[in-house]
């Protein structure tokens, strides 16, 4: 049996180790002992300095990020906090200019929302999410800790290039990792600019270089090189079906934030004005580029006209049948199926993320300045319902009852398991839809943003891992769970 004196000394050691790992929050913990020298990293041509995270090749970016990861590990949790503060502050300080630059490069979305998406990076959680889980029992003490992977490869979309990149950096560095980005080619220059500025500030304030890197001219080849690089321990992709499929085939573990096509169901118990204003707020946000954005609306027949009037009162503009047809012809290329029906529709990229005014011009209607969203009645198999269209237009489909509304919503969501929304005061309707669609986000009586802590409870991330199931990503998403066990008779009580 061990003596009480030995037990107390052991317990003190364990407590000191825990406090040290938590960043010395009692103010008295000793500085952590430096980790033993990491295995030698191949540094290629040695051209990492002065690059500020921006590299020509995936291999050079990965080598630099690995070196950045090792510097971060030396400097501990205090450095992670410092880097997160820097990224959030740089985003806030540059929101107007960077929002404008991203819009100029991508030509999709709205300036006010591009700016706002950078200002809200401060809502992404940090190291406070990584409290270890402790167990104490008859057999000793065990600590489960959330530890880094090392280098993560991240793929970002054109729809929110710098915000996704910044949100990923906060989450991944909070967890102690480094990251290499392959951005969307149509949004890669603004992303490279942001990486350069983040690294300059991080190098100045912490002495750590290349903790977040990027491939300056991303291609499908650089994506493949990134996936194949041995230093990359984990992938995080944010994008549509093709990149999710490619990541799943890579052989690496992948956290996939995939596509959505969020349906909204409005029943006859809902507040029509609230439903309409929520749909306009969410569906018009950044011209409907959000993966969580309201894309198609199913409304119970017995409340249909009340809902359409509420949309009108809230400032959306209704298209008649001829105007809808003109817009559909312009916004989609439709391949006719057998019997003359629509076999497949391809979205016309010229209309993605464009202002309501551009859509109205194509529809042949003049709309008041400041109109954010257009709407029209359609069938449930209309391209605007079926495709993830990302335009400031919502199709409104009449359904006979709640069961039909749920079934149509299920069909339109394509089993992406991403986001669905209901406006209702009937709890049975809410539960039935939640069970049937089983989406990662299920919002009741609010705009889609409520699902990311914007007007609802919760926290923000621009990467919502849907097919792989991690949900709204946060620092823990990017950790390995490691268990540290001390076996002895350590219990005092
Ligand atoms: P996209 O799929 O065209 O591109 C996304 C990223 O994947 C880009 O970096 C692109 O270069 C890359 N990519 C595309 N095909 C690839 C392939 N075959 N191999 C390797 N890389 C490939 O999407 P986008 O237009 O940039 O963004 C919109 C899409 O992203 C929508 O489907 C939207 O729902 C989805 N999205 C999802 C989330 C989420 O959190 N779940 C967030 C934002 C966007």
C-alpha cells in the first residue's frame, strides 16, 4: 500500500500538470516543460521565411505549416489564445475593405453582408472549449484531453472565402493545429491576401511563422497533392457535392461541410408576419449564398393567401407566371425529359448570388430600390425547388396538409441532412418534421441564421459538417482525444 505522504505528492503533481495544461489559470502554475525535440521535418528548399503563409506548392505549404505547428506546440495555450485574438481583431479591423475586395473578386453576394460575415468572426469559439474530462476513482486518476492532429488541409468555398478561412483558423488553432488552405480558384486571391496579413501580425506578436498557410494558385492538382501529403493528418472541406465526394475518396479522414437545400414549412398555426420577415432575412442574406439559407417554401393550402400577403407586406416582390417563366429560362438551362417534362436543370452561374434587381430585369419587372427578395408560386418539381439555386428568389409551393408538406420538404432536401426550418406553433408538427428530415440544423420560428447563434442560442462557424456528422464545427471537432492515466490509490475521500 502507498503511504499518505506519497499520495499527496502524486495528487499535487497531477493537479500541477492539469493546471499547467489549462494555461495556468490560477496564475501560479509553472511554465510547461518544453516538449522534446520533434522529429526532423523535411524543409524542402528552405524557402519558408518571408512567405507569410503563401506558397506555390502544396508540399512547401505543408512543410511550412508543420514547422508552424511545432512552434505553436512549444509556445503553448497562451500563444493559441493570442493568435485567435489576432485573427478576430484583423477581421474586424479590415471588414469593410476585405468585404469589398472579396466581392470584387467573386462578384457574388452583397457588400453589407460580406462585411458583417467578417465582423462576426469574433463569435467563433476558442480554447475555452477544450476543458479536459477528468475521472477519479478507486484505481487512480485519468485525464482525457483534446489534443491537436498537426497539419490540417482545408478547402474553402467561393460563397464565403475569407470568413470560412478565418473561422477555420480560429477553430483549428484553438485546438493546437496548423492549417493549409486550398481555396476556391474564384476566391483565392482575397484568401491569400488575408493569410498574408494574418501571418504578418502573428509573426510580429508571437514569433510563430506559417501557422496558417495557403496555396496561392489552387487547382484540382494542388487539392490532390495536399490530400496525398504525409504531413496532412486531417481534411476539412466546405463546399458542394463534388469536393465532398473527392475528400471521401482521398483515404484521409475528412470532416465534410457539404451542400444544403433548406426547405421551409409554414403551417396554419404560424405567425405569418414573423414567418415572412424571417424568410426574407435568411433567404436574402448575401443574396441567398448561405448553405443554411431558406431555398424553397412549402405552405399549407388553407393559409396560402395569408402567407403571400405577409411576404408582400414584409417587402418581398411577387412575380406572376409570365415573369417566373422568363426568370426560369434565364436562370437555368433545362434539359427536356421524355414526354416534354424537365429531366435536369443546370443553374446559370451568371445569376448565382446576384442582386434581386438582376433577377427582376431577367423576369421583366421593375422593382423598388432596396428590394431584397423575389417570390412566386411554383410546383414542387420546379428547378427553383429542386436545385440549390443560391439566388434572392424563393419558390412558394402549396401543400394540402402537414404530412404532404413534410414529404415535399424531405424530397427537396435531397437527404443532405443539412438544414430545415418550420414556422408553426404546433409542437406535434415540429416533432414530425424534425424526425422525418433529421437535419443537422432544425430551426423553429426564426431565420436560418438563428441556427448559427445569430438571433438564436449557439455559436458560430461557417463550416457545418453535415454528411460526416460533426455538426457545427468548433475547436473540439479538430482534436484527437488522448487519455492520460495514473494508476494508484489516489483517492482522499
Ligand atoms: P464548390 O463545391 O464549387 O467549391 C467548394 C470548394 O471545393 C472549392 O475550393 C473548390 O475549388 C473545391 N472543389 C470543387 N470540386 C472539387 C473537386 N472535384 N475536387 C477537389 N476540390 C473541388 O462550391 P462553392 O460554389 O464554392 O460553394 C457553395 C457550395 O458549398 C454549396 O453547395 C453550399 O451549400 C456549400 N457550402 C456548405 C457549407 C457548410 O457548412 N456545410 C458552407 C458553405 C458552403
